[in-house]
C-alpha cells in the first residue's frame, strides 16, 4: 500500500509542480517582470565576458536553476505533507524519508 501511495504522491507532486510553473507563474505579472529583467541581465553579462567564459556562465545558470527547482520541490512536498496533517507517525516518517529526504535536526 505504501508503494502505491508513494507512486501516486510522486505523480501528483510532479503534475502539480508542472502546472504551477506553466500556468500559475506565467500569469503572474511580477514573475514575468522578474523573468524579463533576469533575461536582460544575462544577455548583458554574455556580451560583457569573453567567449571562453560564456560556457562557465551557462553552467552556473543551470546549476542555480537546478538548485532553485530542487528547493521549490522540497518546499512543495513538505507543504503538501503538512496540509495532509498526517497523524500516523510511522506513515509520516516513511513518506517524509522517501519524498523529502534525510536532514539533521537541531535537537
């Protein structure tokens, strides 16, 4: 049963995250403004640096995007779990470890 729940949860989070990115954010005027100003800044940097450094800048942008996407996914998953308000500690721990990952807590 937990495997079925894990599969469903993974599909649900993936679809919802995709929907937020493609529908919700793209309708937000502030977000669109941020995207455009970021694009302009990136293009200005590309014109300002030597060709030999441009690949490094692309690599940096990719890594920053992957980091932000990972953080957003973890935040969404944790928010979803919080929203479920699961009471069964065993289920909470299993789902948390599988979908959110391990981390150190300050005890």
